[in-house]
C-alpha cells in the first residue's frame, strides 16, 4: 500500500471535498451497518421485542462513546494543522498521544458500561418485555468498546493527513464479517451455538476488533510518521492539554446529544414496545440520512485545518460554499425519499403494520429537518477544523435542552399530541441550531483558535 496522505492546501476544493468525503461516507455507511444489520436480523427473526431491545440500547452506547468523538475531532484538528504546517515529528507525537488517551478511555468506558448498563435501562423505563434482551445486548457490546475507541482514534489521525480510504477498507472487511456472523451466531449455525440477540452483539464486537487491528497493521503505510505508534504508547502533556481543550467541548457536546436522545427515548417508552420499535427503526434511517452531511463536515474540518495551518484563510470561504451546496443537494434528495417512500424503507426492519405506521409518521415529520441539520454540520466542521469547539457544544446544549427535550415532553403529554409531539420537537431543534451556528461562523472569531500557523513565530501550542 503506497503512502496515502494528501495536501489540501492546493488544488481544486470541490474535488478535494468529493475525493475525501466519498470514502468517509462509504465508511460511515459501513460503520452504521454494524448496528443496522443487527436491527434487521433481530427485528425480522427475533421479533418486535428484540428490535425494541436493540433500539433502547443505542442512546446508552452513544453516551459511552461520546468522549471518543471529542478526542477524535481534536486529533483531526491537531494532526491536520501540523501536517499543513509541515512538522512530521509533531504529527507522530499527536498520533501516539491520541491512541494512548483513547486506550485509557476505552477501558474506563468498558467498566462503566458493563457495570451500570442495567441500572440505566431501568432508569429509562425500559418495557419489561424488552429488558432482558436489551441487557444481554448491551453487556456484550460494552465489552468490546476498546476496539471501537481505537478504530475511531486511528481513523481521525488518518483523516488529519488526508487519508479517508484506509479506514474505509478496514470497515469494508469488518462489515462483511459482521453480515456473515450475524445469522450464524443468532441462529446457531455450526460451529456456533444459538445465541439470539447476544449473537448479534458478539458479531459486532468481533467485527469491530478486526477493523481496529487492520488499521494498526496498515498505519505505517498511510504515513511514515505513523509507523509503530502502538509500540510507543505514552502521553505528552502539551498535546494532551491541547487535545482536551479542543476535544472536551466536543465530547461534552456529544454527551449532551446522547443524553438528550436517552431522555427522548424515555419519553417514547411509555407508549409501548411497538412505538419503541418504530422509533428505533426510523432513527436508524435518520442515521443513514445524516451520513452525507456528517462526512462533508469531517472533510471540511480536515481541509480547513490544513489550510489554516498553512495560513491560507482565503480558501476557507470557498470550502464552506462548496460543502453547503453539496450538502443541500444530497440531503434534499434523501428528504424526498424519506417523506414519500417511508414504508418501503421501514419494511427492511419489520413486517408489523403498527410499527410501519408509527415509523412512517415519524419520517414524514423529522425528515423535514435533514437540510438545516446538514448545513449546521458544515459550519460546525469549520469551527472544529480551527480547533474552536466550545461554541458548537453551547449551541447543542441550547437547541437540545431548551427546545427538543422540553418541547417533546410538553407536546406529547401536556398538549396530548402523543408521539407526534416528540417527532415535531425533533424536527424543530435543527432549525435553531443552523441559525446559531451560522451566526457564530459569520463573526470569524474561530480564526483566533488555530493551534499553529506557518510563519516565523509559529509552531508552538497555544
């Protein structure tokens, strides 16, 4: 495998965005398939209760991996700026620091998840017919969190040097393995025993381990600076401080998002297991619908980080213009499909007519928020590329906890709208988010947060 790092400070911006984001989109699709394949197999053959069990597990899983998202965002920002600046020795140190921090965090998250998962399920008001299956799925999934943490960390440092294709290759192999193992382990095809929903969890853990080990194996081929980084595990105080300064706000933001999803799920659970199953299936489709914008947002962060590190601020506006245009075009098409063909999509998960009806109503309302959400992700990508992650955390807190969560409670209960009130609240919050994010981007204050810039006095960590 030849070296795959890429310089984004020269050349065509739209081509860079497409060439970088398409492999990431494909990779994100494959990563989303881990849990979605579980949902499809479990929903079709274990039943509605099994689908509900997987569905209520996701908010808890997202909370446990929220901090890895923050560290990964920080790693991409730091690595991309040093790469754009032209300091390979600092690129390597940032990579070593990242994988060491995430190893520690992965072990802590595993202990917390295995120890407290059932208590959290009870706190959410999980229906009794779902509890046992949800507990089994979560306990096993949490046992493999270290692999998920390290895969995401390695992917983030690869993105910082312009490589989104190697993580895609690792995910492709892992997803194929997951698709093969799921039915074998769920139904007990020899040599595997019949494990039911626990088999789906084990298939996912094994597949995640494969993707992690492949990236470790290929790291030196991505960039010489990454060769043997797992033989040099240690932290560097200056880089750790910079990582936490950039990553903590993003990690807190992801925790806020995940916690709000948990609260919204707990708002839905009293309506019964069929509503929970519909909410879970439709949410999986939401996840797929958001992937193009999320991939563009990550591409924007890498491009902006390298160009700010190279002191080429004039290219940032062009990056934003092209990214928003692409996001609107793609999410517009997805919105039309979700609004007008929801049943065809939901039928992948279940044949239950009540679940299909509830899920179709969800998509008909929530899909209207896909375009504003996509635009918000692009502007947030600029801030993250610059290392200015606190404003995105504040915006998420305001939109989710001042709008989505309380409005979902009010509309669904006090105003008697039931689940439809929850869907309306979920559709409205991204509108506020995109306005706030766009307004902050327009101030230009994020430029003062850049870690390093090419110049005679630059190269020190702020």
